[in-house]
C-alpha cells in the first residue's frame, strides 16, 4: 500500500477510469458553450430542411445543398421526439457527437496500446481545438458530425486488420468500417478522402495474409458496408440524380462561387488568402501541438534506432493511414472557393489519430513519454480553458441557452402580435419562425442560400429549385401574401423584406429589446390588432 493509502490495484483502476471522467468534464464544458452559442445562418438551412422534410422533397422543394445524412438524422430525431425545440434538439445532437468522438478516441487508444496519458492528451487536442470550439464545432451543422464516424471507422479498421481476432470478428469489423466511412461521407462530402485510404489499408496492410483472403475477409465486407452506409445518398441519386447533383455539386461549383465573386461581404477567394486562412486554423492551438507531438515522436524514433527505428515506428499501417488521410485533408481543404474556416477542419481529426498511433510506438514507452505528453496536455488545456471553463457556468443557466431562449422569445413576440398559430411567415431566417410555432414558405426553407444565388441560375438549372429571387420577390409575395414578415437585423440581404413590408403598408411591431438574441424585426398587416402598448413581449 502506498503513502496515499491506496494499493497499486486501486490506483491502476482509478487511472483506467480517468479517460471517462475526462470525457464527462470536456462534454459538460462543450455543452454549455454550444448551447449558448449564437444562432448562425447555416443553421437556418440544416435545421429547417430537417423540420420541413416530411412536407417536401429535400432538394427540389427545400433547397438543401448537401448530402442527405444530416437532414435525415435531425428529421428522425424531431419526428421521434415530437419536439418543438428544433434548434435545441439539433445542438444536443452536436454535443452528443462530441462525447461520442471522445469515447471512440479512448477506445482507439486502447486498441493501439497507448498509455492513459497518451489517450487523455489526444482527447485534449480535440476538445481544446480553438477552431472546433468556434462555429464549426458548436453549431448544428455538418462540420463536426463526420468526425466521430471517421474515428469509429478507424477503430473498426484496427479490428478488421488485427491478426489476434477470429475471422468472423474481422469480417464484421471490416463491414462496420465500411458503414461508418460512408456515414461520415454522407454527412460531409469532403470526407470522401477516407474511402480510398480505408480500401487500400484493407487490401495492403495485412501483407502476411494471402491476397484472396484479404479480399474476402476485408475488402468485400468493407465494400458491402460502404454500400449500406451510403444508401441515403445512393437512393437520393437513384430517385432524382439531376436534382441531387444540381444541389450538391453544381450549387457549390457554379452558383455559390458566382454569388461570392460579386458579393461585397468579406471572403477568401485567392490561393494566398486560403494559405493565410490555413495558417490561422492549422498553425496555432492544439492543431499545431498535435503536429509538434508527431514530429517529436518521429525524431525520437530516429534517435532511438536510426533508419530501422523510423521504419518500425512511422511505417506501421495505422500511422501511414492516419497520416495520409491528414495530408489528403490538407489538399481537399483548398478546393472550395471561397474559403471559410470550416473547410479546413478535415485534416484535424486525422492529425490527432496520427499522433495517437505514434505514441505507443515511441522508444522507451511508457516512462519516457510522460514529460512530452504532460507538456502537450498542459499546453492544450491552457489553450482551450478560456473557451471551455465558461461553458460550465453557461450549462447551469438554461435561461441563457440559445435554443430555449429563441423558442421563448419568438413565441412571445408572435403571440403578442396576434399572429395566428397557423400563420405563414416570410423570412430568410426560418428557424426563428419555426421556433415560434408558425409556418414558413418552402422557398425560404434553405434560408438565404438558394434565394441569393437565384439570379445566377439558368433556366435549365432553375427547374431543380423551388425559390424566388430579389428581382421576383415583390411579385412572389403579392401572389401569396404573408401573414407576417420576420427579419434578422444582422443579415443585410433581408432588407428587401423590410422594403416590401413598408411598400405594402405593413406595420412594425415593437419588440422588447431587453430579451437579448435573436435580434429581429417583426411586421404585420396594418389591420392586425396587437397587444396594448406596455405589455411585455417575453415570458
């Protein structure tokens, strides 16, 4: 028994459970931060399309511009729960995906034989990443959700290629690796970089096996699982290939680029600008720490064994696969134009996997890795603390949660303006109307994303979209007058709705500015009776 009164067995048991407590602590901090993060224009498309999915086609009617997995996931949760808190529910899915990613990272570490400290450090590199603690990882969008499935695919691949597992188990794990790889791709298309890497690992990694055995036990189940996991996208293409391609490929390669080329909003279009944005995302915080850790362990392998040490450490297939996927992620990040920070996320999870895969192979493991890992862990925690610690405070204050507050504020404002429960509201911020329990126009189900590119559509392309345009807006609304108009004051593109409301004699309803976000303006027909002056607009 040690000086602390604990036996070595008790101490070892406590240490083995440490990653679980770390997961809980990180998840609590992230939950508070995500739940209070301001609503973003991207969420108006992802959340609204999912909520409206039972009422129309995802692409032709609702204007969704990504592969269908996330919309289907959110929609299934909304339908199963019967919730009216759509934004809150979607944010909770993102929080759950964070917890899931951290847990899978722990399991990967166990399969790789990494020490508890190495696993905890890897978790910190993910959870304290400043980019992921910003909009890409906090909002109900598709930027973070592929990451836990990418981790899960890597975990199953470790089992599929393990000679210590029975054949049936390896077959099953290869199948699951295919399923999870396709799910990740269906959540965000640029994770397509995983497909060739995972296939080549199944084909080439287990070189001690005969080729036909590798094909039968690994490549075949991987392909079957990939088809099953990719069914949502496959079925969308089979049902309406032209509309699916128009919304997921042509939208970004033609319409999106054309709009931003003419837009006065800040954007990054040039390769020099992309390099500067990549520098901001990758060459700082825990992304840089992960890269430094990789370089340190690689250098130590050379010092410990020369060229043979490098070969034994760096040329193991988990390191090669994770490293090559990180490099592919770097390359694919520069493809979209214009560039935004979320486009530079794909290399980050694979860089962390590369780091974790290197840890158990370092010479002198586990004793001599402690100073390096401890330094990386402490630095990562310092880097993320200013964003994570306030999350604990926010988690304990449900009144400040964006989803709950938006629902409460919008219901109060619309009720006080005597907007009928079945009223249809014209807005390019449709989540606000949906949280208020009202109906929207399908033409604005994607928020502003389809509306703003409509002027760049040819007649041939326009047939795949249900939308209007700035030039057609007045005629469109005159043909089907709204019961109210709702405008997000932070979006300049929505000023056309204000102009329309004024031109048709609609009256702006005063909104209590003490209610906080979201900031909006509400217009109703002049004949509409509203609450007496002085009546509070919040509950």
